[in-house]
């Protein structure tokens, strides 16, 4: 299986890189070059590498074959159809397949009634006892199928209950909610399902998201706000027998081709091409017919034809189960799998490579800076002492005076450093006054009050717009503070480098752009889903207010939380090297003065001292060489290509 090999190769790449970084951490500790902050950052980097997950989502109108395609791509080895797939609406709730070794294999189901409360699915993830858990017997394919069948369960409720649970009985969803003679409607029994399953691919960090058809997608904002936009690949599925219908187009526009969404990793599948297979037609005729359909879809979706993959999920599944290579080739599933792994893994690897690379480089540069400034100080001292060879007491006294003057000068410099530190903390406070969660909390509170007191829809609408305007302003102001801190640190780094020879490089940069973009995305969502004339007129004020806070404000808060953590890390990263080097420099000056003083008292210790220092010098150059080798090794691991063929050789 192509995707499996690619994923295994990617896992192998991460683990090799992890080994290198661990080697670096051990070496730092052995050489006493680590500090609490470096250890913490390296630990976090390693955790991120180990936990790295790849999310693939399947999105389409109902009955296009999403579940069947998942069965065919990932679960054919189990010899049967694992996820329920049948005519009509089958998957009733968003279903995530993943593996968390901390939990036993099971299907976890969040009851639909939880929609009545104000918490979103993300919130419920933290409370396992709110979910119904069904154990999964992984030894029996039938037992597993049985357990997975829960995702298609429904219940009948009266219209009022359905309305309260967020089902839209008058709008576009109405057709999907069948009403019986007593006016009761059939709704999904579960709000969300998580299948925890020790499948080899899931164990390697793959997370698969199966979604129900259109009508359910719109009602669970976690899907549209977070799960789909954050997926590393989204497969949009059409069926050859229906072509591109209005409702397919609606799903495509709202959830896959959204203006603010990512374009990378989006694939379109034209499923059920076996409908064209016809013994009375020649193969070339069939191929031409499929190609024509692909062209039609490409035109309607405004995509190049090669981005559309015609397949037969069902025949692909049968072919894999019966080990029938001819049928598998005809199902064209392998081409889709290849494209999927080609999109997924290199893109993910690039992100991980950039993140880990810049973090590692910074920590390595810090260690190198420390060693280099130790070496520079040592060499200076050595030169001083060598000059003292054969000199009289007068010269030694002169040298002592010189070092003392240098020490005093540095102490004056230190005063400036302390001053900078207090300006730094004042600026930091200013930064957090804008970026911090307190001001966001106040904004949330005042927006809530305005919305609750609003008498007209215009006031509601303005309150929502104002929430975004103020949040954006907070980010803009924060950006101003960040720039100021950066400029100040740059100046002080330079000053200490020129005047006292500290090797500091230039301070790390920090950008809030990604959080600004996240706000744009959330506002676009809000403007198309909540803050529209249609929604404002149609829904109760309290309903809209609640939705706004549960869904939108909650995500804005999350973005600010990330931004805060990011900013705190950055502030430490620009201050820490300065502190370490200043401390080192101070100690060094003291030692220099002491050693000259000792020589002043007894000239015969001079040669001994020079020898001692020469030895320290060679240790330091040795450490620098070892560090360079470690860095080169890690860079090599970082830039190695993920190579599935190589992986196969390793496995054999
Ligand atoms: N002929 C043919 N039928 C298929 C193919 N793939 C799926 N089907 C059928 O299409 C129907 C719907 O398939 P599902 O996998 O349940 O579709 P889905 O997109 O998951 O649908 P929902 O879960 O309802 O959203 C089932 O009867 C499948 O057997 C295919 O490649 N060829
Ligand atoms: Mg399904």
C-alpha cells in the first residue's frame, strides 16, 4: 500500500530527526551548556515531533461514497467493509478514526442532546464521561463492524426538540429530516463519534475524518471552523452517476473551496466510475466517456482536469479483498492513493521541517555563541599572559590596571543593561495589555452585554463587527509593541557586541501575521454564517448570541491563547542569551583580574597558568567542533527526503 509506505517513511524520518535532537540535548547536558529554558524547549520540540498527526478529511453530499472510499483506501486488509456504507444517508455524524494508545480500542459517541447546552464538541473532548463508549473487539471483523454501525443511528423526536437541537426544519435541511405521521422527525442519535482503533496507519499518527452529507455539515461549526480548515488533506467526492448537482456545488463552495481556506492538499474524486463499465462497449469508449465526465466536473469546479481523480471505491475495495490486480488497476484507486500521499506527506514534512529547523538552529546558535565567547575571552587572557613573559612587576601592574579599567567599564555597561531590562519589562507589560487574555475577556463581556440588550438586528450585527474590529486593533497594537521590543533588543545586542565583544548574533523575530489571518478567517465565517441579514431576521436574538460566543468568540480566544504562548516564548528567547552572556562575561573579567593578581604576587605561576589556559582552549575548540558535527548531522536528518522505496529496503 503506497500511502502506508509513505507514512512509515515519514514516521521513520521523524524518529531519526528525534534521535539527533535527543543526541544534541544529551551533549549539551554532558558539556554543561544547557539551562532550564533550553531543556524545556528541546523537550517540547521532541514531544511535537513524536505526536505529529496527519489529518485527512472526506467531504461530500450524502451517498457519494465517502465511507466506501475510506474502506477501500485504508481498511481493505480487514477483508470486509468496516465503516457502514449503503444507499441513502448512512453516516449520520462526523466520525474521526484515530489511535490514542492511552485508551483501549473503542467507539466513543457524543449524544446529540449535548447540542442543547452551550459547549462545542471541542469542549466536550475534555470530558470523557459525557461520551458513550463502546468497546471495540479488534480480533473480530464482524464485532468491529457492529460497533462502527453506531455512527448511522438515528432517533425520532418532535419538531420542537429538533429545532432546539439546531436542526433547521424550514430551510434547506428540511428535505433530509423525514417527518412521520405524528410529525416526529428523524435526527442523528450522536453528535460526534471517535473511533479509537490500533490500525497501523492510525498508529503512525494518521487521523481520518468521515463526514455526513451536507445537511449535517453546516450544523456543527467545529467541523467548518476547525476540523476541515486544519485538515492536511481534504478529499471532495462526486459520483459519476449524479454528476455535479446544485447541492454538490453548495458543499464544494462552503466547505472545500472556501475563499479563506487553504488550497493545498485539496483533491477531487469522481467516484462510481464502474457505472460506465459496460461489456458492450470497447475499453477506449469507456475511457473516453470517463474523460468527458472528468472534463465536465473540471469545468464546473473551475479546476484543471488532472486534479480530478476518477475511481471506483467499491470495485477497488473488492479488488483488494479478493487480491485481484486487474480489477484494482481498473478501479484507478492506486492513482488516487499516490496523489494523496504525494500531497499529504511532503506538505506536512515541509511544515515540520521549517518549525523544527528554526527552533533547533536557534538553540544550536545559542550554544555556539556561548562557546565562542568563552573562547574569545580565553584567548584574550592567554595573549595577555603570554605578553607578561619575562616582564617586570611594573608591566604586570600596568596590565592589572588595564583589566580593572575594563571591568569598571563593563560595570557601567551593566547599569545600562539593567536599565534595558526594566524598559523591557515595561514594554512587555504594554504588549500583554493588548495581547493578553484579560482585555479579550473584557471585550467578550461587553460584547455579550451589548448583544443581550440589543433591540434591533442592526445592533447585534454591529456588536459582532465591533468584536472583530477591537480584536484586530489589539493585534495591531501588539505588533507595534513587538516591533519596539525588537528594535530595542537589536540596539542593545549591537552595543554589547561592539563595546564588550559579546557574541550575540541578532535577536529572533516574531510575527503576529498568522493570528491576523486567523481573525480574517473567523470573521469571514461569521459574516457568511451568522452576521447576515438572512440569519439576523430568521433567528432569535438569544440563539444568535449564543452561537456567536460558543463558536466564534471561542475560536478567537483560542487564537489569542496561542499568540500569548508564542509571544512569551519569544520574549524569553531574546532575553535569555543576553542574560547568560552577561553573566559569563562578568565571571570572566573577575577571573582575569584574579589570575593577573596572582602572577603579580608570584611570577613563577605564570607558565603554569598559561599551560592551564592552553588546555582549556583546546577543550573549547574540541567542543565547538563536536557541536558543529552535531548540527551538521541534525541538518542532514532534517533535509533528508522521505523516501518510500528506501523504507521498503529497510523493512525487507
Ligand atoms: N457502483 C458503485 N457504488 C458505490 C461506489 N462507492 C459507493 N457506492 C455505493 O454508494 C452508496 C453510498 O455509499 P456510502 O459510502 O455510504 O456514501 P457516503 O458518502 O458515505 O454517504 P453518507 O454516509 O450517507 O454521507 C452505497 O450504496 C455504496 O455501495 C462505487 O464506487 N461504485
Ligand atoms: Mg458515509
